[in-house]
C-alpha cells in the first residue's frame, strides 16, 4: 500500500469516527437533523493545494498536510435554520473550536441575500477527547452546517459552476441568485411552520384516552411539547427511543407520562445542567428522569438504544447533578 492510499484510508477512518461522535452528540442533546455526511480530500487534490504559492512565491500552506484544515470535511444537514446555532454550540463544546464563521449572517448584515453558510474549523482535543476519537487527537476538520434546502442549492451550484462549462454565464448566475433568495424565504417559512406547530401542540389539551392507552412516539411528542413548550423538537426516532426509556421506568401509558412530566419543573434541571443552548425535548426529559430516579435510572436505561457509552455519560451527568445539589 503506497503512502497516498494509507493517508486516504487513515483519513476515512478518522472521518467516520468524527461522524459517529457528531451523531452521538446530536442524539444526546436531542437535536433534530436530517443527515451527517463527510468527505475526504483526494491525495491529488491535497497535493495541489500544498503546492499553491502566494503572490510573493511563498507556499500558502507551509505547515504540511497536518496543518490543512479541510482534509476532512463534515456536513450537518438540518431541517430548520433556527437549529443551526444550537448545533454549532454543541459541536464547539464537543471539539476544540479553532474558527467559527457565520458567513450567512455576515452577508445579510452587509445587505446580501441567499445562503453563504455556517462554517466551523474544529479539532479533536487532547483533553477529554470523545471516546471514539482518542486515536485522532489533534486532527483538524471543517464542518458546514446547513439546512436541507441550502444543501440542495449548494450541491447543484457546485456541480454547475465547478464541474460544468457554463458556470460564468450571466443568465445562470442571475438564476442562482434568484433561487438563493427563494430558498432564504422558504427556510424562513419552515421556521415559521415549526413555531406554529409547537404553539398548537403546547396550547392543545391531551386527548381523552383510556388510562391504559399505550404511549407511542406521536403521543409522547405531544406530552413533551405541552411540558416543555419553549423547547425545540427532537428527531422522530428519538421519541421512539424515549418511549422505551420511560417504559423501563414503569411509565408506559399516555396518562402516566402526562402526570409525571406535569409534576416536574424543567427549570430545576436546566439550572443544574447549565445548558448553553435550549436542547431538544428528549434531552430535557432524559435529564429530568435522571435527576429524579438517580442510580436506578442509570441501571434501567444504560442499555436502551445503541449507544455503548450511555452508562458513562449518564454517570457523568448524575455526578454533575449531585454536585450542584450539594452546593445549593
């Protein structure tokens, strides 16, 4: 195996580990998302970049391959633009943040329109590295955070402008500008729809149902939206997961879940956990249950789902809760 093959394979392994860590963090925080993707720069592309020189003839990237930030590129694709900030904070908390550039905000501040992107440059930290990334301490990578609409626009534009032969055509450029404006408006309406739906669910009353009606993902979302009306929705499959978590603690009907969450003040756990952003409904529910049941909750739910590190995470959060309680 030659050096280029080894480098590309090593980068792919690192990228997959980073992707798994990002997915785990999004799940832990209850953040809704469409997909997390990665790409690894091809050896010939990296070599070309390393050979670039500035106007004075000096190498633009003199630090070697390890100093390139974009050998690994991650994309976190979301449904609504209002979730971008929360994801950026979550990832900057998980990894060392070397740069955070909100190009869309800068463009709009300067009177521009359309999509430019939220770009982070992150690094696997030497101190408390994520468990799946311990072999990649110091590895740098870039993250683009965008909505599904922004993603579609950017991918199509890239194919036309960089792979096609008519990217400089004025008519095409004008059409892309118009499309980016429409996407900006559509993203705003997606946020509006999400807010309206949340308001309707929080203002509604639970359907009259037999006490024995089993809890499912749909009814649980309604329960949690009424309990946490200001919190963002989680990914659909996370409500399925929380149904199993609740069942492991003896809460398996709609009425039981409604009664339990109505009796708990979510502000208590929010104060203890010191959230840097509003997490998803499922994360808040998970922390409330942990605070209330303690060790028995860890034992009952440590194997629910596919996260092999769940027990470690729960015990770390429980220590934090107890420390804050003792200092109160």
